[in-house]
């Protein structure tokens, strides 16, 4: 009886499934980034000075909210970059291969975190 060869990469159908999943997430992430950017732009525009003068107590809250929105936008940009990099890996047919162990990342993990570059074993060692 011949031993079953260990699978070393995903086939074109599997890669296409992830391409569609990632493109969907990428579209949603770009829309969210546009909304965050618009919120930051509107927060930057100054209103009537007399109205602003009456809102001194709200200044701290507004500043905090602006910082949080800015942090969310930065995280969203990073997420978009990671998704775009995953699309490149799909195109190169290296998608789903753990960059630490060289083993295939399980389909379940890729479906949950399609931009991942590490299997759970490697990820746990990194954080541990």
C-alpha cells in the first residue's frame, strides 16, 4: 500500500475560494477606512467659533474620539495591506503555507483569519 503524500500547497479551486473571501473582506475594509477617513476629516473642520467656545468641556472628549478614530483607521490600513499581501501569495501559489514551519495552514484557520501567514503552532510559539 502506497503512503499518501503530504499535501504541500492548496490547489487552484481552494486558492480561488480564498481569493473571493479575501476580496470580499478587502472591499468591506476599504469602505470602513473611507468612513473613518471621512469622520476624521469632518472632525478636523472647524465650526462657528462662538459655538466652539461654549464647548470647552467637550474638547477633551472630542480629542479622545479623534485619536481613537485615527487608531482605528491605522489598524484598518494595516489590515488592508495584509489582505492585499494575501492576494499576492494566492497569485504566487504560496498562500496558506506557514512562513515559520513550511507546513500548510489548516483550511479552518485560513477561513477564520484569511490574511494569516502562520499556523497556530507557530503563532503560539511567537506569543508564548
